[in-house]
């Protein structure tokens, strides 16, 4: 068959969604005369090495059907041929590169790629089509309420390139692949900001070696082809593309709008930050911990157990040295009634009336972040200061009128503006530590 395409031109691409009805996700992908049926099936369990981890798993199988080639191919039996095993491993690890398995829960997604007709590029077509089938399956899982967050963090596609008669060429069909001097498969991801990265590059000098400049030309060609394939993928999945790179939900264990607004500002790029009310949560655990960290974790863990998504909670209070750390974890209910700021302040002044200056103290805060499939992350922050002899300032809440922060040159939290307070506060310092931990990949 005569090839009339230009060397930098893709074969005709067609991806048909929902090609079969039984699988959670399915597409038929056609790249020229190559046709692959890709399906995604969901099983509510995980392999033994994942049990108890809170994480899911994704794996792939690949097969060329007997009539997919001019000469009948033997059907795979109990023992697959080596090429098929190598390709299905490539498909599996490529898809796992664009998936956060912690968002799946303990379930497995099986990707099956069956080649109906082979004319070169079956592995790259399988990867490209499998991503579409996965996207469709994840959309169904979310709409059924089986998962809250999409595990798909990036878009994924693959294409073949090679050197034919010393010319870098895109998207090889069999007649080209069989006589290629250099053969290469390129798999890439793209995030929501448009940044593209490599998952895997498989390049072989079959007829001759190749130079760095030739490799660069092949990679540029591959990026051009993958960009076109990614557009075809988005057309295929349509509105279901919202699951690609969708920010995970983070529910804050608070009904304080100011605290919620602050966390949305700090964590909004990474998470869809929601309040307890917005998430419809009912968890209201008793704070029985002896430390701020224990109480923060109790609240965050209870929310995560109910909502099955990332949750964050904090516990904070005033620690006065002359009172052996009191009021501590009982700060909000020091005078007996939770949240009675005036009574709490008056009791604190009474307890310290015979204590001379400097009456050193600190505000302390612990923040607990819990995420399915991850160990809890707990970060703490403090703000050093002293207890005044009388209330000063009109802003703030709790013990703010009595706490003279060292970083504010002796002014109380209630005398400082919200922005100034947040910049040096115990909660602000705990959040900074949390952001640093998240950036470090914890």
C-alpha cells in the first residue's frame, strides 16, 4: 500500500467512546488501519500487596486477536507471548504515571487493550485509547458516589516516530516500521497548565545508530503528534474531561468563615476547599486528646472516615508558663462554657493576679491533614508573647485582647489588624509548616 502522508503528518485518528455497553469505560481507537478496543473494568478489591493500604491499583492486559494480522496470530493461552507481556506492562505503568492511586480507595481498574486490526503503532494506540476508557470509567465512579476525587491527575497519550530513509517520520504504520532505521515510542503527559513531560521513551537504532540532534527532532515530532492525539481524546470524552486534573476535595473541620477563607487562599491551588456545612458532614467527635495535636487528629480523622476525602482540622489554645501550661487544650472552655470569651479572659486574669511581669505565654496550634491512602500529616506552630494586665484592642476573639505578641512589639492580637496577626500567628506558622511539608511531597 503506497504511503502518501508527509513525514510530519499523522494518520487519520478516530476515537469512538462507549463502544461497548458492559465495561465501565470503553473506546474504539483507530489510527489509520490500526484498530484497538480499549475497555476499563472496575473490581472492588485490590491485590494482596495493596490490602489495608487505603490505596487502589491499576493494571493492564494487551492482546492481538487472531484475525488482527494478515497471517492468523495464535490466540494467547495461559502463557502470553513475550511481546504482549512487555506491551501490557508498558500500558499499565504509563497509565499509573497519570493516576493518584490514593484517590481510588481499595479497588482495582483493569484496562484491556485488544487489537482488532494491526498496521503499526498498536502499543501507542492502546495507551492513547486506554486513557479515554479510564476517563469514562472514572466519571461513572464519581457519579455513582463510589469515589469523591478523580484519580486522574494528568492527560496521557503516546505516538511512534522513527527515521525512514534518513528522514525523521511521525506515526509509523507497518510498512514504515518494518524498514525503519530508527524506531521510537514516546509517551507523554500534560497537566492543566499545559506542561508536557515524558513518561517513557523507547528508542532503538535498528538499521543504524542515531545522533543527539536526530533524537531531538524525533522528540519534537512526537510532541506534535501527541498534542494532536490529546485534542482527539478530549473530543472523544466530551464533558467527562472534567475528571482530568480535577482538584481533590478538602473539607475543613470548622464553621468559622474567617478560618475557611484563610485556608481557601492558602490551599486553593491544590484543593477544592469546602466547609463542613458545604460537604454535608455530620461528624462531631468529642475532643478527648491531651494535646492540641491529638485533638486536631481526632477531628480530621472522624471527618475523613465519614466523607472519604481529604480533611483538615486544627486545635489551638493559650499556654501560660506561670499556670503550668493552662488553659491549654481547655482554652475555649476554661471558665466552663465553651466559647464564652469574656468569662475565659476574666478567669485568666484572676488566676494571674498575683503573678508579676513578664507573664510569659504562647499561642500554640496543631493542624492535622488526613487523606485516604496517606499517613496523617500533623504540623505545629507557636507565637511567643506575654499576658497583659488588662484587655487592649477591639479586634480578634478569644484571648486576643490579653495576648501581647513579641513579634508585634508588645501589642496585643486585638490591637493588630487581621493581616498583621495572620502573618505571625500560631495558626499561620502551623499552616506554613504544612505547606512546606506538602511541597516536600509528604
